[in-house]
C-alpha cells in the first residue's frame, strides 16, 4: 500500500497538454536547484521532448512529497481494479490482461521521442510508479550520453514495444566524436511489470 505520509498522484487532464504542464515546473536544472517534477504530464513532456542539447548536464527530480505516481486516472483505477491497493496486488500478467480487457478510458503513457533522447540526471526521490500502460517501450523511450536515473520503483504495469523495450528505458545511445556514454541506474527496482516485444 502507498505510504500514508506521501502524496499519491494520478493522471489528470494535463497529460494531454505536456507543454502546458512543463511550463509549471520549478527549478533551474542545476545540481543545487534541479527542475522539480510534480505531475505525470510533466514527466511525459520530459520523456517525449528531451534532446541531448536540452538535457545534457541538467538535473531533475520528482517532488519528494510524492510517494506514488499512478499512470491512470483515479476513476479508472477505482472502476477497473476497485482500488489502488487492489492494483498493487496484481502481477504484471494480471495487469496486462485487465488493461487489455478494459481499454475504455485507459491512459496510454506515450514516451515516444522523435529527438535523440534524455541526457540528464533524474532523481525519482523514491517514488513508486504503477499502473503504466506504455506501447512505446519504457518510461523513457531513449537515453543518450551520460545518464543517471535513480531512486525509482516501477510496479504493476504493462510495457511493450516493437523493437526495443524496457520498464525504465528502452534504448540507449552513445554520443559525441568519441562515441561515449554510460547509463547509471542506481537504487531502482522493477517488479510485477509485464514487458512485451511485439
């Protein structure tokens, strides 16, 4: 069950306006003053619009007052699963079946990125992401260069992709004249997630 002293954030209408959602992000993107993400729409914007030029050397974090980010609307979770606690007891295979059989009002987290990908450092502040249905292959579809992703748990979700697929990221690229790049995934876990290559 979600921690009682941390907020639970569900999908809101701003998921359909990621640019408007991103305009509300606070911070300067530095290590001392990172961009603070507090909604799923803001995270979606970062996943979709990231490029090496705009995110390299930048710092991001999820608002530490958030304990759980549910990648569905609260009404969908309550109508289809009965409660958030019920979702959190389902296996990845059960989540896939339930999502597949209940597509009305199912939110697709579209992380597809037409640019070259995310190149920054993001601290998820220990948040649990659950209820994600992503047909694009990962929380981030692409990462590039030296990337750090930390303090994240992805659970009770269904992720698929036609070529590259993963719960946290689907594809990583090297960059620059020296073709360098490393992805650091620190203090992260993936449990009860159905990952499917199509």
